[in-house]
């Protein structure tokens, strides 16, 4: 590397010790020296070396560069190392999602899913569950209905318990609402709430609605906005999940003109 730098082919950053090509043309010419049939093998070798030489923190920092090498060497990825690539795909998607780069998140998730097979849920249950749950949400945002439905189905068919289905079901409720299927969304939401231990009357009477309003008003008596904001945060995961579902349920109940919307 030092010899290449002396000849002007590379540049070395004195602070980090990292080398980069001094010009894009030199990088392109160097790449062309690799036989086309050997390039896939070359990229996979680079990905493997990066995974071997970098620690966890460094891998997170360079996740997109490593993923790019795995994608270029996809055809030669081995059975066991594919889950390393899937895990990196999930990390890359979550990082992109946090910065609202949904297209990049979708690309990462699509690559990760493409590496899975019918036995993947048995081999790496938690990883596959997280991948498809995140994918369903990202595909929903990207309006990719086909892929969203596939990921939701993958979760619902392979999840071992109800709580593992919750994320996909919430996305499913949102999706039904955007497809003008609010009545179905309400039905699914009621089923989810029942599993979470929250029962809501489907067709309450006017008296029942007024009784509930009075009960809530009594609970909030003498409480200011500031005092409510200072209250201890809810920590029960089932209650937090129920509130998220209720939020979606209200909009769909209103759109479906459900009698239970006021509750």
C-alpha cells in the first residue's frame, strides 16, 4: 500500500492510516483487472475479511459497505455465513429507518429476505422474525403491498406466540385502513385487543358511552395538563401495545362509522 501511495495511486490519511484511491479512474481501472468471472468471488472475499477483521462497533459503522460486498458476492454465500449477511441487512435497515431513508431500508431488507429459505425460521427464529416484522412496516411505508403482505404472512405463519405476531398485526391493521377496508381493520384490532386483555364493547348504548365519559372525567378531576405530563410513564408492554392498537382502531372505527368509535 505504501508503494502504491508513493506512486500516486493511493492516498493515505495520516490521522486514521486509511488508504483510498487517489482518483475514481484509478479505482475503475484496478477493478477492470479482475476477471469478470472472478469478481463475485472477490467481493465475497472482501466481505468475509471485513467481518473477520472488524469488531462489532466497526461493523455497525461500516454496515452498508459490508452489505454491498455481500450483495455483489451473493451467489457464493455459504449456508452459515448467510445469517451474518441477514443480520447485517437488518442492522442496515434499522439504521436507515432511523434516518427516514426508507428506500435504503427496503433495499437492505429485500436483500436479507432473499437469503432466507423454508428452514430459516427454524435455524434463526428471532432474526427472521425481526427481519420480516421490520420489512412489513417499511414496505407499508413504501406502498409495496405485495412484499408487505408476504412479510406479514411469514410472521403470522411462523410466529411461536401471539406477542411475536403483534408488530405484523399492527402493520396489517394500518394497511387494511389505507385500502378502504376499515371494517376488517376494526375486526382485526378487536381481536388483537382481546388477546392483550382489553375488551371494548362493539355496539355500546348511549347510556354506556355517557357512563364511560363520566368515569374518565372523574379520573381526570383536578389534574392539570402539567400534572398529567409528570405522571409515571406506562411500562407494561401489553398496555403500551394496546394503546398503539387503540390509536389505529379509533381512526378505522370512525371511518367505518362504527358505534364503538366514541369509546
